[in-house]
């Protein structure tokens, strides 16, 4: 049945159903989709194929255990071929077929890629880039978030979809847009930025003070004088080189909010017709352009796309998993995309080796994933993703290695049932993650542009995870009372009451660890008019007057008693003000001065550690393990660096212990407790030998 022209409500007898009234939607806590098992499947684009291919796809889905399909992600030009015309014929067939096959659908609004007619009719929807060039139609994510035409038409599409499919039996979740990102510098965004600044700062005097505009004669006397920071205004040599960090920092905050406004507008349009089905958008983990902590309250559940660099250690995707889990106060998330074999977007795209897909999927589940989805179900025949990995290749075979691995994993997830659904991570270690500090550190002129926020954060996260500690990656606003250890690497900006809350951790006997370039500036990136590290100086019992930055090939020894490590990039010169030295520099004129300090603080055994330089990984490991050991947080398998452990606690109190061997060799461990391996049914007794194959996984239900 064809559905052309402006559509009214679906027929009352159709599976799409009408809707009754409901109250207003408000941002709230986590609300996950309901499922009897881990949803398994991924992105499916049947609109690219004729009916006979659909028939074969669903046959193969059954063989692979695929029960969940993400559809409509790039369907805007299909469902709305002209501004006054909607056509849901194909989408009706896709959802109805999924329901007939007993599969559930995560339905996207399709608004990430503009249809050609929209850009032609409303050219203002196209972005203006950092160099000031107005783009023409092409690619995807080329829309201006401040465009009234984009907002009007994208929300209309979301509303039409919700009106039609809210009660469809296949619907399990709403997927708004896709992988939001990028920035726009057009005149509309400039006007919106000025309005955002008025709301944030209130007066021009407050703004001038926040941005320190007496520098270089920048004092503003009218809001219209403010320009977006771009290659044509405050920047040189690219987006990270700016004359005014405060201006650039605010623009990144503004663009986060502008794109968030697009998301919330579509979500509200969905909520006008569907008050119940959970809503999300697929994030990208540790993605620098957008502050996901500002998005978190508006997501019913978090989801993200996992495409780690090919040479990344396993702790890199683990960090992103824990970051996304932390967005919703530790609630489970969805792994919305991963490749079953290879990517296509890099210059070199290596293949996942046998067993790596299974291991990566169970790593996500171990860290809180309640869904395991792929991009993509069937390989596209043309365009830039035709060589991207897929469950079903161009030949449509079910005897390929990739398909067989996907099918075997589907059987394992079926046997796992609902054992992990809703399970949480009982971490006693927190790592503070802060987009403002990330931006501020990497747009700073001095002391070193070689310091990369994510690299330093990952080194401390990696040390804790490889030592066997479960870690919550949380915003600086998080409640810190559940944690014995708080790691705060390169927390460049210190905001709000964080100093007091960190001191409270040590007052009750906990440990806080911070590093070089921490607490240098306030929320506006203005230097504190006090000793470094600013308001945290009393907590750490130190004073830093100078810091030395050197090229990457300059390596300094750092001595920690009998243990010697090395450091690079930045060397802060520490003066003790109550702290004691734990390690000292071994070279240059500051040889013998503290490189790592410890301050007994709070009167109940609390400690504050400060690492004044960029230690190599072995040095970070040494320090972090000393901190964890005093709280009995070293895991039983901390001597096996290739073995990852993680714990989840199910809603009924059942404890699940995940053991993952990321190494190429088998590992024999002592079982950590009495339990049953949920993947094999084999019982284990505490202390008895437990074998992990190369890339092997054990999921123990502890008794």
C-alpha cells in the first residue's frame, strides 16, 4: 500500500495504532529498553535491496540468532522525497516484516543525512566550516544546527515517524539522528552564540572578565561585536591554536548545546506521540568535539559505536565503555555499532582475527553493555562503505568465517539469556573525566602541545584496570562518596565545589591522585591567582613555581627507591608544603627534587598523591598499584597483564565475574571463587585451576 502525500494518523486497525494523551516528558534517569535477552543484530538497510534479498536476509538472520535490527538511519530522502510529501511504504514493509519474523526494531529518525531537495530549497541548512567556507550539498552531517529549516523539517519527520510507529509491535527503541558531531560557523550560529553568551554570562562586563578581554584590546561594548572563534578570527594553524582560550572554550560548549538542541527537539517530537518507548542516540565514546556529560540527562539510555584504533590496547575501548556507562550513573548501555570484521574509513583497515569479535563483544558486556549490535547486517554494494565489514557479504553466503563467528556468538548470547541484563558495576575506584579540561588543555599555549588529554587519562585508567580494579569513569560533578580511590589526571580546569569534595574523600580515609597540569585554571580558563595547583594545593601539600617542557625525545629518569622509571614532556618543579617525596627526578638542575609526592591528609589515613610529570606506563603502573594496594583493590589476577577482569551485579544480587584473555597464549589461573561458567555450564571451586584459551572468555556466576 502506497502512502504518498501528507499523512494523517494511521488507521485504527493497523499495527501502528493511534495514541492517547500524555503528560510532558522531562529529562530523567536511565530507562532501558525491555528485552528477554541481550539484543543481538545491528544496522540494516533493506531499502537498498529488492524483496528477494530481504527474504534471504531474514533466513540468514535466523541462522545467526539476529533478533534486533536498527533501521531507517539514512532514510530521509526515501520517506520524504519532497517537502510536502511523505512516503512510508518501504518503511512500513521493513517494520512489518521484522514483526512477522519475530524481530524487534530500533527505529532511527533518519535525520543525520539531508535529502538533496532540502539543501537545494533551503541552502542555509548547509554548514559553514572553520575556514569560513559555506558548504554545498554532499556527504552527511553537513547541517547547520542553528538552521530553522533543519529544525522544522527534522522534528516534523521525527513526529511523523512516532505518530505512525509508536505502537508498532516490533518497536523496542528510538534512535535519534546518528553520530552527532562537527561544528558550524555561519551567521546564524554567530547570532545563536551571542544569545547563548547572554544567557550564560548575563552582562558584557561579566563576559569581558571571564574572557580576560583587556588583553589585546578585546573589550566588547556590544554583543554584536562578538564573532565565533575560527580561522578568520581568533585562530591560527587550526582549531587548537587560539588567541583567546575563553572564547574558544565557550564556543565548544555552545556547539555541544546547539547539537543537543537538535536532539532534544526531535525527542520532544517523538514524545508527543510516544510517551513510553526509550529514546537514545549513538554516541562515539571518548569523542572530543561534544561534551557527552551535557547530553546525559536527556538520554533515556546511553548507546555508543565502538571502533577503536587497530593498534589500541584493550583498555582503550574499555575506557570508552566505562565512560559511556558513567553517563547514566552506572546504568547499562547499548553497544549500538561495532564491526564484525573490518572498518573502511581508515587508510589501512586490518581484519579482526578469529576470536577477536567474540572477545570484543564480551568485553562490552563485561563493562555494562545490555545489547550487542553491528554495523552492518549486509554489505552495501556501492559508495564509501562497500568494503566495510558486514555479517552478510556481497555474495550473501552463510559459510564465511565471519558469518559463522557471528552465528556462534548468537548461540552463546541466547544461552546467556537475561543473566547480565540490568547488572551494575560495583566499582570502588573512580576516574574523573572532564571535556572542559580536555578542550582547555589542548587549546592552551604552553607549556606543551605534546601533552594529549586522552593519552594521559588512558594511562591511569589502564594502570588501574590491569591491576584488577573495576573503575567508574565519571564527571567532576559525580557523587564521590562510594569511592575509596579517585583518580584525577590532567584535570586542567577546577570547577564548582570539586576541591571540597576531593578533600572529603581523604577526610574519610580515601585516596586522591592527581597529575601535572591539574587545577591550573577556573571554569573560564583563567589562571588561579595562587600557588599551583590552585585550590588543590592544600590537599596535596605542595607548591609548584616552575615547570619545564621538553621535546618528546628528552627522557628524564625518575627514581622511586629501588624502582627507576622515565618521564617526558613536562617536569613540574615541586616544593614540599607538608607532603613527602615518593619519587625524585634523576637529571637536570632539578635532580633530586620531588617528581611524585604523597600527603597524609584528613586525619583518618587519607592520602593525596601528586605526579608532577608524564611518567611512562611502567611508572604510572607502579604508582597506581601502590595506591590501590592500600585499599585492598588489587585484583587476584593482577600478575597477568593480558587477563582482564570485570564484575557486574545483577538486580537480584547475583555477582558475575568476567575473565577475558587478550593474549595469544593460554593462561592458567586460580578460580577466584566458587561459581559456574555461564557459557559452558562448568562448575569451578575457589582456588582450583581455571584455563583461559587465547582470546578466551569465562563468565562466572559466583555462589
